[in-house]
C-alpha cells in the first residue's frame, strides 16, 4: 500500500485563451505527492493545454500554479525541468537522428556537472561522470526492456517503442513529477498493458508523482488514484475513479444525452 | 602525369577552403536546424575584424611585433564573433523559438545584410590584408618520380593542415561531449529539448560562437590569399553546392563535398575547358549539386529524412 503525501502541485483558476477561443476556463485542482492523478476528457477538452500550462509551454491568461510551495503566474519550460518536472509528448518529440542511448542520455543533461572543456578533454572527473550517468541510463533501459535497441536511431523504431524511449528520456531526469501526455495513444492492447505496467512500476518503485492524460476511460480508471474530468475547457468532475464514473455530467460528456 | 597531380592538388587545396565555409553551415544546421544564410557575411565580418584589429591594436598599445599583433587581433576577432553570436541569439533567434525552418531562414537572410553593412561601417570598406606569416613560396614535391616534380603552394599546405585540425576538434566536440549531445538534441526538436531542461539560449550562443570562429579561420585563410574585401562574402555561395553534395547534417560530408568540388572544378577546367570553351570552374559546382539534388537529395552523407505518413 503506497502512501500518498501532501499536495505538491496545485493549479488555481487557470484560464487559457487563444484569441477568442477559450481552451480552458477557470480550472482548479491539486496533485498530491506519490499519487497517479489523471486528467481525462473527450477530444478537444483541453487536456493537453492544461499540461502545457503546467509545463510552461503555454502561459495561462489567468490563474496561478503552486509547485512545492512556490506560486507562479506562469511557468518556464527550463525552470520547470530544473524543479523536477519531466514530461512526455502526445506526438512524439524524440531526437530522431540520435540513438536510443543518446536520447535517454540527454535526459541526464541537468545532472551533468563538469564543464565543456573537461568533457572535450575527457579529463578524469568528466570521464567518471559520463560513466556514472551512463550506468543510470542503462538501468532505465533495462527497466523499459529496450536493451536490444540501445544503438538504433530512434527514428527507425516502431511507434510503441518510441513511446517507451520518450518515457525513458523523461525518467532519466529523475523527476519528482512526471507529466504523461497520452502515453497510450495509438497503441494496441498489448502495448497498452506494457505501458500501464511501466507507469505503475515507476510510481511504485520510485514514488514518482504522475499526472496522466488519457482519453481511454478504461485504462485511466484502473490505474489512477484520483481523476479530473474536463469537457470543453471546463472541469466537470474531480475525485476517485468510482465517484467520477457515477458523475452525471461525466456520463453525459462521454456518452451524450438522450433527448 | 605530373601536371594532372598538380591540378588535383590545386583543386584539393581550394576544396579544403570551400569545406571550411561549408562546415559553418553544417554546424549551425546540425545544432539549431537553421539554414544559416549569413555564413558568408560572418566570414567577411570576422576577416574584417581580424584585419583591422591586428592593425589597430599595435597602434593603440604602441608596439611593433607582427606575431603579437596577429595573436591579439585573432583574440579580439574571436571576442567579436562571440558577441555577434550572443546578439543573434538575444535579438533574433531567441524570439523565434519553435518557429518554422523557413522563418528562421528568412531571419538569417536579414542577419546577412545587417552584418555586411555593419562590418563595413565599423571596419571600413577598402581592401585590407591579413598577414599571419604564412609562407608564400612554392615548393616542389616528388621531384624524383616525375620530371620537374609537382608544384605546390606551401601556404595551401598549411591551410589544409589548419582545416584538418579544426575539423578533428569539432568532430570530437559533437560526438563525445555532453554539450555536443545537447546540441544535437536541440537540432532535432526544440520543444523536447526544453522540456528536459536543455538551455536553448546558451546552446545557441555556443553553436553560433563556434560557427563564428570557424568563419574567422576561413576568413583568415581566404583573406591572406585574396585580401579582405566584400567579395569574400560571396565565396559562401560556393559552399552551398558543397553542403548539398555532402549533406547538410554531416561534418565529414562538408569536408569531402568541398574536396570533390574543388578537384572537380579544377580538373574539368583544365581537361574539358579547351573543348567546351572554358569557364567551367564557375558553373561546375552548381551543376554537380543540381545532379545530386535529382539523384540523392540528402547528399552523400546526410541523414535520410523519412516521414511517417
């Protein structure tokens, strides 16, 4: 039984508009340490927009985000990464020309201390550091079961494996909070099961807090601790999976109303 | 036979210089996905800075030592190129993060005109000379094997050596360092690179500085051969077919592309010229590049771009 901790991330009254189009309206919810918190909703509900606000890709027009006790009007991608938030992408954003190993190694970037000159000369400490980082990366590769593809350029791997590399790169950052943007989109049942297992294991073994976006209700309800439901940019439900499943608004959003 | 070798040698030397300029293109393209139209202007700007500073600094400080003047001039020019890199990031590229390649290309076109204008108004628009003490005298090689030997310009030999060292250093940097890996990551996907905490702005300053120093080296070598003048920025046009031939993403490609074009144009000028009426040197590179675009658009060593449909 895992222990769910204090609130680590809280979004308050977030609104986001692109010109006249309102992507998000007045959304508030919190994420507790070590939990799997899902954001679900039909296509176009604003799930990815929400994630992009947390990640600093979009700047919300209103509201605030509190992370580890610090409150921000909007976030900055790099700063967020430094504070221990990693993410994966809905439409894979891997470094296609680079090998699986190099892709995951880039995730260690923030943990690298030695400077450029030392790296270039492969001088003692820099060399040791590279080896130490490499060990961590190898562990991730083992964990995700992608050992045979270590040296393969990522662009050549099938889609399901690319998704794993994307997850691996995020894990390499040793994040406290992991944002997953539809990690199971476009996968077959078997691949989905594998991905679910990885997500649960990450949460379990490393205690990583996970914010998961998914529109496949079934998967989400099985693995989440708490769920936020968005529809047309508004929050229509929030709570444990069973509560949400019974929520009238949620049923209507997913199934439509009978007239 | 001696004459053929001599022609090939001459071609290799010119080719090496094309390679140096092409290298600047490849570096920036690899690391930021930007096709940098301003590379030629950077060569001109760097060479002007070098030529003028090595002339001014002795005057300011009141000493008369050619070697010291060149060293200080070189350092000053390096500093200037780093400032240029920083400004380009701060005022141009930094504002264009996550934009389309074509937008960035147009931005570098703007930088080209700006640098050409600024360079000439800061440093003057006359013809200046750079004299880094490269030996000008020709030497004869293989005198035993051929009658009369092979005539080679010593200056060219030194230039080729410098270029080779530079290339080796760059290859090491890109493949073996964590920063090099970060550079390649940024080239592939800005957004993803940001999400794992790679500082885009710092990476761009680094890569433009490196490209600036490569431009400086190219500028010094060309400048000491031909003098520093506006036409230097046009040499870059010869580097375009080189990168098409070698592949935009490949450092070795830039080198081999440069050599192939250098040798090709010299040999065809000498041996085909009399039959076709001469002037082949002027168009040879472009026709070759055109042929490559039809047959192998990614170049000899470029990464093949496969899009998932």
